[in-house]
């Protein structure tokens, strides 16, 4: 899929309908390739004399080649975007799955002097949010400068990461209530399911940490002298860096909370297992005396008391009941049952 945008006189972005490579005009400030075909890549290459990386090459790119400026002065950036997995498209149709899961996708930015070219494998909510914001031009920026589009997309990425961390935080608060509520934990909560949910949230936090550290590296690269060609972007880059720092700290706090809940849940599981084993041991101890009496009188020998008496059977039954009731009373008194 190939989407293109041009800046209006007010500075906002307006989508342009593309019917072929001939519609890729020089005044387009943003060309967005979403899982592009070879033909669409060829259109962009011929129109703007710019080689477009394939999706496979984006996944195989080395860490040292993710941010650089080539000999023609074109800025190349490859960064991770985190998206919540949904039952349908990433444009938001459908409901979230019951557990928060997320996946990281590599997006390539190619910043030329007059336009920004982006390459990604699928639709992302952060891109959709930025397009809506740029169409309204909330910040009254002039998107004729493609650098503002780049910074706006990075800000949308940061907003999406903040939303994902907020969802994880809400899930952990709910999990804390479920685990620490004794009645709910004993009668309603599946501890194994809770461990699975916590492991999934830990996985989301790990991917969020990857994206945050990657974004910090991008912003550090952009904050270098002459990286963006002007100092007018320094304030925005610095503010994004501060937001990244605060989210990294929040992510670390959530990691600790997940670890606490995992340790607490594992402790309750061990306690529950020990309690089951203890009950089995107590029950086996309770039935041992009656089984001992039954074993004696089940032997084919003479000389046992009341063996041939008319009331012998009744006495043996009474002794078995007493030998069972007395240990049970004692164990209940001790609180072992």
C-alpha cells in the first residue's frame, strides 16, 4: 500500500489519492509505504531517486546501521514501534484481546530535504493518530518541513508506548487486588492463569523497554550538531528525551511490580501445594489406626481377643471408629484440618 500527503497553505497535512507512479509529485512532503509491493517501491525510486529498503532488510539491519546520513545528505533512521495486538486491523476495528500482548515492528524513515519517506510492514495506531493530529494541525506547525513530520511520528510512538504502559499498570493493579484478596484468591482466582498473565505483561514490558531505549538512541542521534540541519528543533528533541526518561523509569517500576506479583503468586502456589500434601499426610495418619486393627483381625490366626465371641465383630468396629475419631478430633483441635 502506498499513501502520500502534501502540506496545505495552513501547514496541515492532506492525503493525496494515488493512481500510479505518475501521481508522485515533487510537492509531496510525506510518502508512506505500508507493506509495499516491488512495483510501488519502483515508483518511489524513480520519482525521487531514492532506494527503498525491503521489509526483510529492515529486520536484518545491524544496530550500527540504524541511524546515519548518507553521502547525499539523506538521513536514514530505523526504529522500533510497539503496537498492541488486536483481533482485527491495527486501525482499531475490533476489541482488545483479553490479555495485553504487543509486538515490535521496525519502521524506516528516509528524510530528504523536501520530504519524508517511511517504510513499514503493517498499519500502526501511532501513525493513524499522527495523521489525525496533523490533519487538524493541533500544534499549528508547518508540515511543509518534513522534519516536523518525523518528530511528530516519534512523539506519536511515545504516546502509544505510554498508553501500553498505562494498560499494563491497570492490569497489574487488578492483579494485585485479585492476589491479595484472600477470599477471591481461595475461591475464584486461578493462580496458574495469573502466572501466565503476569508473564505476558512482563513480555510486553520487555518490548516496551526495547522501544524506549531505541527511541532514546534515535533522539540522541538527532540531538547531535547538524543532524537535523537547524537548532530550531532542539527544544522538541530535548522534550521528547525527557518524556522517554520518565517512561523508562515508569517501565522499571512496572517491572518491579510484576516481579513482586510473580513472587507472591508463586508463594501462594507453593503454600497451596504444601497444604494439599499436609492434608494427605493427616488423612493417611488418621486412617492408619483403623487399618492396623483391621489388619490384625484379618489375619488367619487364633489367640486374638474376642475373635470367636458373638460380640467380637461389633467390638472391633467400635475400636476402629474410636481409633479414627480420636486422631481426627486431635488434628482439628490443632488446626491441621
